[in-house]
C-alpha cells in the first residue's frame, strides 16, 4: 500500500453539511497518523469513533467507504513526502492556513 493522506470533514450545523475540517489522516504501509484540528472536537466525534481502536490495515480497508458518507466524509489530498507524522502535520498547517 502506498501513502495516502485524507482531510477528515465533520458536520457543520451552521452550513447544514459536512464541510468543517476536523483532522488529517495519513496512512502508509502499516502505519497511520492522525492530527486533529484545534477547536473542532465535537465535529470530529464521528471520526474519533471510527479511528479509535482501529488498526492501520482496518482503516486502509474502510477509508474509501467512510470518505463517501454524507455526515463525515473525507477528501483525499496529494501526500507529502518525508516522515508520515511530519507530512500530516504539514497538511494540517495547509488546512489551517487556507481557513484565513
């Protein structure tokens, strides 16, 4: 399995759809790393439940289906190079920077 990076989205009551970035998930071989967006704890609840206790293999198998759900989808983004944790954190920085 190659590296995949996903921006996790949560439900926004204000907009009536799942458009709030709540975290970034990186999957690479047998490793996964997630970094949560500050102050989006409630909107990220579904993703925390999905990922809690799941192995990297389980997440890799299920992420495509989860990404298509209307309440808590995910958007695939171009994976960044380097160590997985650093790449995910850099993607979080990009998400936070684009919110300004």
